[in-house]
């Protein structure tokens, strides 16, 4: 055998070994792998955080009702509008004014407060009053006003009644049922894959039970691999994820900074049906069927190892050896075309 042939064989062997190593090498979680998912969850976190202070529901209902009332006043005619004296109580209102308002004190407070809204919403109201003032238009607006009066009455009752339930529902979304904050929260198991996914049958899976746990599973550092601390964004490793998460150990210390950092992404406004649906839709686009492993696991949020052929090791905290820095939701929460994730249900009940 010539020296040239020996050199070629050595080169071929080295090439095949190198290629084999390339195709079997496993990649750890990289910086920024879960940034989009983190931002999506943070929109829900920010909505829930804002509503934990309470008082928002009554304010929103009151504002809506009074704007509709103001629109009705604009279309009702000048006599009706002039009869509403915002400086007087019903008892001191001239009888002529009372007659123009139907003679009933029942809705006086509603009309008086509605008239005050005329100045604040002139531009919006003009989009209606600029059109021909037809009988059908007046009838439709009057019907809206009837509903608005009921809404206003409900809001006034709510303002007079303490509403810890509303704020608590948002706290339930953040920290779990009955929890006011993260004090004393424990994962219930020391193995991250059991806490964050359906491993071992899923009895300890906390995915979807509270935003707090989803954030930990998605963003908290692994402790064995430094890049996992950057999964939800470069720079977090210096503060928010500096301390690696040890499930059932330092849950509060690892989770609170991730909740607080969400505020830096900006809010999604007050919690309403519209803002909740928008935030939830954004998160749903990030939840996928993970098909990189041979089992093909569904309902996964976050990055998973792309090595083909191995069984899914669960959301272990690092994208390596068929594991992932991820959240795996229970199939029952997405059954029959409905979404029943507890943390989403809690915020939905608030709207």
C-alpha cells in the first residue's frame, strides 16, 4: 500500500468520525431561545398583576354605561338635554324639568352623570350625531341606554360592596388557587421534569396551574448549564435568573424576579374580555406539538432538544438529551376544542 493510499484512508476515517460527532452532538439551551414565549406569558402576567388591586371592574362598567347615556342624551333632543341640571339633586330640580325627564327619580343619577360625559367624549359622539337623526336611530340608542342603565346600577352596587373575589381570581392566575403571593409556594417535587411536564404520568405537573410556575419552567436557570439562565433573554442572568432554580427549594426566590421583570415589556391595558383574548391568543401561537423526539409530544411551550430518535425526557430545564427548557400542558386542558388551563380560566372569570 502506498503512502498516498494510507493518507487517504486516515483522512477518510477522520472525516467519518468527525461527521458522526457532528450529527450526534447535543446542543444546550441557547440565549434567547424562549424570549418570544416569555413575552407572551408576560402579557397575561401584566394583566393579572394590574387587576389584583381591585376596583377596576366597577370603574370600567360605569364608564361604559355613562358614555352610552351621553350618546342617548345627544340624540334625545334639546328639551331632554336641557332638563338635566348637573348641579342639582332631584329634590331641588324644578317640576318642569322633572316632567321632561319622565317624572321619575329612579334614573336621575344616571342621566346626571351621563351628561357630564358629553364634554369628554364629544369626538366619539359626533360620529353618531353627524348622521341623520332618524326615528330608528333614536330607538336603537334608547334601547342601548336601557341596558346601560342596568350596567350602571350593577356598577354602583359593586362599588359599595367589597370585592376581594375579583382581585383574588387574578392572584389565583398568578400564584395558584387561594394564594395571595409566592410566599410559601413549593413545587411539590424536586425533579424539574416532573414539575414542568407530564413525566412519570404527570401527577406533579404544575404547568398551567399558575403563571408563576410556567415562568419558572420556561425561564429559570438549570444550575448545570449557564446558558439556560439566558433562555428568556440575554442579560437576565445578571439578576433575574442569576440564582438557578431548585424545584421545591428556592421557588419564591427564583420565581419572583421573573414576575417583576414582566413589567418591562409593557402592559396590555386593563383586564377586559378583549385584552385577555388578545393576550391568550398570542400565547397560544407559541404552544406547539413538539415533534423533534420520536414520541412527538403535544402542547409544549419552549425549546426542546432536536436530537431525533430518543424518547422525550420531559422539560428538564435544558435543551439536551431529548429534554427541554419548557412547559408541557396537560391534554385535558385542551380537550374538545376548549381551553381550560386553570390560570387562563381564573383571568377569564375576572372579565
